[in-house]
């Protein structure tokens, strides 16, 4: 079967950064077959910015429903044998798709490939950037998030899409669910994602809600596994602390 890659970009009020995100997709050394932007009810100039890319981008607009719902909409509308995602304020490294496809060619049973992410700061937050210089937040880290993912389409058919009820932590919940189902996930050492730190980032605005959501997701996973066995067997993602990293290296 021919290898085709769909990329889904969910966006909400992303006029400032979405053009850079789309350009980083078009700069890929292995091109995407289709690029779908799902506008989650933007109230700014996002539609106008995306329109400048013409028929290179398929634009879909929906009522504001949250990022996971936007990703799911794009997933349903896409047709590639592989699926990828990029948040509208972040950037892909230009070899991302090529590096990940190489892993699929080497590993016949591979279902999902992720990579490392590196944060970068907007001009207004240069002081914060200096604060984190040399610390974990300024170094490449293993990133189990949708924006580093390249996945076979049939993985979503097997375990389902992102939980639209989760405004925070839906990436984490999906990867935990994938691990519970025995999905084969590979982490490559390359930085494939540059994650933009800016004042309107959802992780910054809803930090407390995000922490609560992550704790609830982990508890739900433990509860599901305890229903199957007397004790919830631990599992670890490649590159995680449980895989042998020095815990001090994972703390800010």
C-alpha cells in the first residue's frame, strides 16, 4: 500500500503563529499528502491567514469544542495511511516525517513513532528563557504528545481517538490508553518538535486544571488495570524516568 501522510492542525485564535506552523509542514523533506486545518471557532483573523495558502490547505471550521474535538474532526476528514498532528503555535523540524518513516521501514510491527521536543520562547518572554537556561525546560525532552506523533491510521480505529471531554491532558490519556492496548510505540532521539512558549499557551493559562486532569487520567488508568488483575502492572514509555533517567534531570 502506498504511504500517504495526513497532517491535522487544530487552531483557535491562532492568527499570530499559524502561518509559521503551516510553513514548517510544507518544508518537510517528506511531504504530506494532505494538510487539514480545523478552525475551532476562531474569532480573529485565523481564516484569512489560512486562506493565503490557497488549495494547499483544506480548511474546516466548527463551533468551538476544544482541541481534542478539533483533532478528532480532522482525523475523520483525513484519508492518509499515516496520520500526524501539529498545534498551530508550534513548529516541526524539517526532517521529522522522514526520520519517523525510516523507523517504520525498519520495524514492521511499529504502530506509533514519537520524538523529542524542545521549547523556545517568544521575544516577550526572554527573561523567562534566561531563567530556564541550562535546566530541563530548555533542553530536548521525550515528548509523548500528538504534535510529535506519526501513527498508522489503524491505531485510531483500534483504540479510538482523543477524548473530547478532556480540555487538558487528552494527549496523555490517549498514549496511556494506547499502552494499555499493547500499541507498539518507538521514541527516536531526534528533536522533531519546537514548542513555542508564549503568554497565551493553554498549559500556562490552565496549569492548575492541567495538573488535576493528569492526576485523574492516571487514576483512571490504574482503576482499569486493577479490574483486569489484582495489581496494576507498571509500564514505562521509552525515555521516561521509569526507563532509568536520573529523576533530578526531569525536574525544573
